C-alpha cells in the first residue's frame, strides 16, 4: 500500500465516522435544518425582489391622495417601474376628497410630474379623468389640459 492509498483510506474512514457521529446528534441535525431553511428563505426573498423589479405599474393618483400619500412620494417609491397614471386632483388630502381640475387641488401634481421626469427614462402614459362637474365635464378637462401643457413647458425648460 502506498502512502496516498493509506491517506485516502484514513480520510474516508474519518469522514464516515464523522458522518455517523453527526447523524445521531440532534443539535447537528437542527443546525443543518436551520441552514437549509435559511437558504430557502434567502432564495425566496431574492426571487421576490427580482420579481418585484419586473412589475410595472399604472397608478391611479387619487387613491394615493385619498390614502394621504403624497403623489411625488409614490413616484419615488415605484421609480422607473411606472408605465402610466390615471391622473386626478382632489380638494382634500384624505378619503373625503372630491375631484377638481388638475393643478387646482391638494395633490401637488407639479412636484409629482417633476419627480416622474427625474426617475423615469422612458415615456409615461397620462390618462385624465375629470370628476369636478359631472353635468359639464368639458370645462374641467380644458383646465386640466391647460395645466398639463404648462407643466410640460416647465419641465422642458428644467431639462435644458
């Protein structure tokens, strides 16, 4: 027998003895189970984080305002995952808020649009829904479009 064969035999024997001893050890089994669970949890967290990065969002701004979340804050949370907005403005920063033409309410929409311009590299779809006067919605839509035009000009100047 050569020294390499003897060394390999000793290593195999000591490995088998260690495995046999640890197999009867509840603490070792508990550690192994904890490591496996931690590894599985880390894997699940990393999959969830990766999946969340893949989600895109089309948000309704009035829900943020009714929930007392500043729309600019909502944008900075979602960042470049934003695809578009159903954009609203309300007269109160809580659940009782009623729709008003864009820019005339408490939604701080200029700050929100500025934040969108900072965090989003591509295009963003804006959908307008005006509930300020159900009998004559044209006036509210006109004021909202004028507000968006003014904001587009302001943001274009900031970009220069």
